[in-house]
């Protein structure tokens, strides 16, 4: 290997930001997820209870708002990544998967829990928490391991 290549590699390594530790990224991801979940669940409740939307379209709209919030914060704060069209496309593909997981799980769980509990609030909370938990787990693993590595 030539000296110029070694020097270029060393300069690139010095210029690249240091990757945060797994624990730091996980804590930041959870904090961001909490804020995004407030946006998501708050909008879900407003759309269902005040706007009168059915549970599936309300969840679809609230998901978009929550995941947009999460992407913007996670890209800059959690994973400290610069904007990139390739990375954005990968995150959008991942969000399509987590959209199907989250909205699909909520669509199945909400009526089931509502039938068991008789409470719209209980059905909203239980359906939201389970769907959010599954989607968040998949999201973190793929973002950290593949998209923002």
C-alpha cells in the first residue's frame, strides 16, 4: 500500500465522527422513541376521539407523524449521521416495514382488546404499546446494524 493511501485513510479516520457507544445510542433511541410515541399516541387519540376517524386510518396518520419525528431526531442526535439520499431511502424502506408491523398489529389487537375489555382507552393503550414495542425493537436493530453503522 502506498504512503498516500495510508495517509488518506488516517486523515479520513480522524475526520470521521466517533461512533457513540451502544449504551449511549440505546438511551438516546429510547428517549427519542418516547417523544415520538407521545406525538404518535397523542395524535391517535385526537384523531379517533375528537375527529372520529376509525382506528386503522387514525393509526396510519399518527404513525407517519411519530416516525417523522423519530427519524429527524435519531439521524442527528442518536446516530450522528449526515443527510444522505441512500440512507434516507434505506430508512424509508425500514419505515415501510415498521408501518406494516405497527399498523397491522394495532389493527388486529385493538378490536380484540376492545372486545375483551369493553374499554376504548384500554384497547388503544394495549394495542399501541404492543405494536410500538415490536416496531421499535426492529427499528433500532436495523438502524444501528445496517443503516447508521
